[in-house]
């Protein structure tokens, strides 16, 4: 187990290598809503790129420093195409996006209570873990593991609606999975991309229960179509409900 966890510290192994032997929270949405899309390759996009850079600024500054960027108004130009070709990129970071994320990180770290949690003595960043949950093996990589809590940092378009985002974006199942993996409660540290307001959100028992229900449903779908002995052909999947 220790050897696998060590391998999972490498992003390539986590996402496309040995990590593919484990379920993760990112599989929840597809397994529940469209199991035909389970583990289908996804193209990198602006939201993934910018979010990744935001995380790296706080958790892996050496990676952020090495991220190339280009000072252009948009991606619809010959200069942009030349930039991604020269740097062998699928998608490139614009300088204005880089500055925006740096501004958000500064806003978050300016709040002393938040900074103290992120920079606590002995804190660990980007920590992988695996564990059996509801009879299947799951993986997760915690942004921050502190002495009493694990923390997940996020950006949001509207911090006053973040509670609803927890349900809509499966942050509730993430919280349940990570608390199972690490044995500590998860807390979300959030910054609003527009207002730069900061929020800290603990996870209620109700959200954890809802998250566990999602995990159980996802496991059932996984076993039905993709487990060691699939019960049905995925091509025969259809929704059945009452309206």
C-alpha cells in the first residue's frame, strides 16, 4: 500500500497510471448521470488550466513558476497557436488569467486565519491516499492535510451560492470520500473569483450523508457495468423514471 501511495504522488501515475485502478470523486458524476462517459478521456480546457494554476500557486509554487504564459487578449489568434505549438501545450495560460489567479491567492493568504491553516507547521500538501469504501477501492489526493483537518481550496463564481455548489458539483461526496480516506473532517477554503471574498466551510452531517448516498449509487452503477463481473452491457443503459 505504501508503494502505491508513493507512486500516486506523481500526477501522471495518479491520473493515467496506477491510479486508474481506483475510483475517485471525479467518477461520481458520470457513474450517476451518464455511465457511458465513465473514464472517457477529457480534453484540457480553460477552467481546468486556470484552476490547476491556482492550486499550484499555493501548494506547488515551483510548478506554478514553471508554467508558461502569453500576453494576449484571447486564444483566437495566430500568435496563440504559435505559443502552444512552441511549448507543446494542449491549451495555454493567458497572462491576464495568471495575474487574476495570483490576485486571488493573495486575497486568500491575506486573511490571517486562512493563512495560518494553509501554512501550519507540519502541514502536508498534495497527499494521496487509497482505501476500500463501500466495497470498492477509492483514491483521493488531499490539497492540505493539517493536524486536525484536511482542507480543500476552491474558487467559485458566487460565494453566497457555494452551499448549493456543494450539492451540484459533488463536493459533498468528495467530503465523504476524503474523510473516509484520511480519518479527518474536511473543510473547504473558498475564494470568489469576482468579489475576492473568502469563505471557510465545514461540512454538515446532512451533506456527508448525501455524499455517502452518492458514493453508494456510483458503486452500484460501477458494478453493474464495469466491475470485475459486469451485470449488464453499458450500451443497453437507459434512464427509467416517473414524471
